[in-house]
């Protein structure tokens, strides 16, 4: 189902994921994706990321961190995690984004 308010849309997909954004995801790039557990999150210099969380398909948080140093590229290492689908939740300038990550 979809809930819409002024300039804001939240979509709930009960089977796979949650999407929460005000715009298309032009605010960051995850690469490579799929990956072996090691990947990079790249944000443009004008975007300020405050926190990053990654959850496995069971909803368990496997990574939590902040980007207080405001790096434009942040390397993440989940190589000790099992192969599968993960969800990255990130806050950029007060907007929450959720993206799917695949570890092969």
C-alpha cells in the first residue's frame, strides 16, 4: 500500500522491502552491487549523511555507523555475513533512504 502526503511518499511492500523517499535515488550510489560483502557508498559533496544501518532479510541489524567525518565514499565490509539480500537504510539531509544490497 502507498501513503502520500505533501511531497512525501512511503511505500510498504510486505513481502520484500520498504521504500521511503521524496525523490529518485540520485543522492548516493552503492557499488558494486551485487558484491562479495565489500562495497562502497558514494555520496555527492553537497549531501550530508548522518547515519547508515544495514539489516539482513530477517530484520536483524548487521551494521550501524555514522558518517560524522562526511566522507564522500564510505567503504563497508560485510564479508563475514552470509550470502543473501540486505537492506541499507541511510539518512541524507533528513530524508531516509532504503536500498537493497545483494551479497553473493
